[in-house]
C-alpha cells in the first residue's frame, strides 16, 4: 500500500530546477512540488536538459540553460511553463515556446536594486582604479602614499550616459544623482518626466555617446542591441571616456573595446558581463585599467530569494490556470 506521504508526493506537480538556487527557494519548491534538483549544480547540455525535462510540468531554469528552437521542439509535451531565474531572457527562443504552447516567465523586478548596485560599483571601480590599487597592494609593491599614484576621475559633474533606461537604468540614475552626476540616456522612447527626473533624453545612441564621460550599458540583448558598441560607436565617445557594462556581454564587440582601451581612447572599463561566459575574450586579462567582475550583478541573498519567489509565483500561476505575474509569452 502507498503511504500517505508518498501519495502526497505523487500528486504534486513535477518541477525541474536546473541549478542549486537559494535555500528559501529550494525549501518552497520541495514543499509545493515533486522536485528534481540538479544537485551537481553544473549546467546541463542540451541533451541532458531535454532528458531531465521529460515528465516535468514546470522548469525553473537559469541563463545558463539554452532553450533554442531545437531544444524546445524536443521538450516533453508535459512541460507547461519555463520560468527563468533572471531578467535576461535571450537564452530562450520565445517564439518557439509560444508555438509549442509553453508559457515563459522571468523575474524583472527582483534583480533591479542588486544590479544597479553592481553597476555603480563598476562605475566607481573603473573611475577610481580599484582593482589596480588592490593588485598593487596584494603584490606587496606599494611603497606608500604618492601624490600622482593611481590617479582616477571624480564622478561629480561628469556626464553619465545610460544606454537602456529600463528599471535597472533608472535605478542607476537614482544612485548617480547622489553623486551629483549629469544624467543622460538613450532609450527607444523618452521616459515620462516623473520617471526621467531631469535626465536628458537622446533619441539616438550616437547622440548619447557624443556627450558621455562614463557609459553605463544597461540595455537588454536583442537583435538591435547586439554588437552595437563596436569600433564606430566607441570612436564617438570622448577621448578618455569610461565604459561599463552590467547588461549582457554581446552588446559589445570585445576586440573593438580592447583595441580602444589599448589605444588610450577609452581610459578605463568596468565589466560584469561578457560574450561567451565564462570563456571571455583573453584580451581582457591583459588590460591593467579594467575592473572586471564575474557576472555577479544579482549575487546577493535578497535578490536570490526574490528571484526564486517570483519564479515560483509564475509557475504556481500557470499550473493553477492563472496568468503568471511576469510572463514573457
Ligand atoms: C539576469 O537576471 O539576467 C542576471 O544577469 C542574472 O541574474
């Protein structure tokens, strides 16, 4: 005879969690679902993903899981929803999911503050040469205070060019106001005055780049934005400009950015995201004046718990026949 506990498990919807998420997220998932957790915490190959998704009602996935049209076509018919634990969703072919009748949802609200904080760390880290200073100290090569050592830039009065004024761009702008920066932005559409709060709108990326002292890339990866920060775009920045990226690596043409730093046209860079993570362009490792972080924009427990909460809320809604709060398709 089946025990009541086993019966309860059998009746729970089946959920695949493709990576080890925060303890609160795992606890809730175990409570409400028959959970298949990727305890190894190593990204699945497409074949493994398809195999582990078999028989599951819902998939709680991350940006490391590639849902191409081919993978989606091969998913078991049992799969009703893919909830990604991210705001970025370029790893999922939304049209293919829609065509298969699979709902897709993301976590756009949970990541804003954490990502904006790292965005500001990149701005400060690049402008004040934080990693160069730390390397000098740790190498035991610091011989004491020196007037002209590691000279950086102040932020006040500088023009901060925000490329992509969504939630994260606006949160960056809010922090920049506290540093007395002059805020400019490029977006598909201007914000309403209450949201822009005095920031200057540019109708084209070129127009933004021409005035920018410090560029903050905060736009999503789309066919329109990919590769948009190339040699021609970088040449439009003022000599000595700073470039930071908290969005996605593929907005930048790495070779062009590295060449612009080497030529001195770009003075410093601060990056948290890269094309082809974790196998980033090797040229970055050799740049002294680069403040480089390993895609940790949302790496705080508050964001991780909220991302898990929002992802599970989306899954709960789809499986209960309700509209998911933050649906993509
Ligand atoms: C996102 O949410 O897209 C971040 O890059 C990872 O949390």
